[in-house]
């Protein structure tokens, strides 16, 4: 006779799913996988059991960027369209879990674009936040943290391997690639959330650097001058309604439609 499911068993399954991949101990990863299978098959814990946030084990594994656990749970038929009590799906959870290290951003891209259904990429949460909007928010937050770390270390940095500036550049590159991937997958930069903000205005509010990265990602993916001009015109209108001036000359030029040599002939 199999033991009945208890709240303790359910909590344990959620906890196991929340653990990141242990890159230094593969046996620990295998042990967790066996434990998950035991909880599902022998203890009969529902695979889509919920925590207080109404998050499932799959959502938690996505937040931990544990591609091995995500694969295991999907193989066991976890609900890939599950949402928590804020309407956040698996892609939202992957982006929420972004951290500073290079391999974490790469694992995030792997889970989003190689493992999860593409339909999730466009879904907003209850506040209207899409995955593309979240990336524009997390982009500057993480960069600022790393800049602060670099400034704190100062002259203590002994070689390039330990230089946080290298981590900043790599993170910047990875996040720009994630922006490109989301736009290429059909992310709409003009889709608005409940506050009337879209990915473009969020990037504009974050910093000139983020806006420049956003516009660069857009042009590299689509290469459509007409669409870019419409995008920049929208940014101009937003700025005219109270947006702050940008101190970055390149971004300021782009905001005024002067970058990329935009003119009527090119867009006709």
C-alpha cells in the first residue's frame, strides 16, 4: 500500500524542484532527480502541486534555471501552461530567475527557446508584463549591481579573470542576445501593461544604455527601417509627454529619428 500524500511530501517536491543544477556534483543532481521520481510515483504527489504563490514545481525549476529538472518534469507531463496567482508563466519565471553569471543567462535562453512552448513568450501576467518587458527591467538592475561590485573592489582586482568589468560586458552581451531572441520570436515592443508602459518606454526609463541596446537588438533582428522609424516616433511621443531627456548622444539622436539615417525616401 502506497502512503497517502501529505503537505510535507508536497513541500519536499517543491523544494527539490527549486534547486539549481549543481555544476560540481553531478551525483547530487541525479539524487534529486530520483527523489522527484519517488515523490511522483511512490508518494503520488501531484506533479502540478502548488505553493503559496500558486507556483508549480515546473515554475520553480524554471526560476532556478535547472534545465535538467525542467526536462524531467516536462517528461512527466507537467502543465507547461501553468500560471501562478499573478498570472506569471514558465517564461516569466525563467526571466525572474536571471542572475549575474554568464552561464545563468545562457541556461535561461536554453530553457525559454529550446524547452518551453513558444506561445508562452507573448503571454502577459496580471499586470500586463510580458517577458520582453521583464528583460528590459532586469537588464539595468543587474548591470548596476555589478558596477557597484566593481567599484567596491577597485584596486583589489588582480587580473582579468577576476575583473567584474568583464562580467558586466558578458552579461550585457547575453542580455542583448536575449532581447534579440524575444523580438525575433515575435515580442511586441509596443504592447502596453496596465500602467500604459511598453517594453520601449521601460527601456527608455531605465537608461540610455538599455534603450540603445534595445534599438540595436530591434534593427539586428528585423532590419526594417520603416518599423524602426515607427518605433522611434513612438519614443519621441512618449518623451514629449514627460519622458526625460537622454544624456547619451547616440540614443538622443536615435530618439529624434536621426540615427540610422532615417528619412522619408527610405521608408516610402
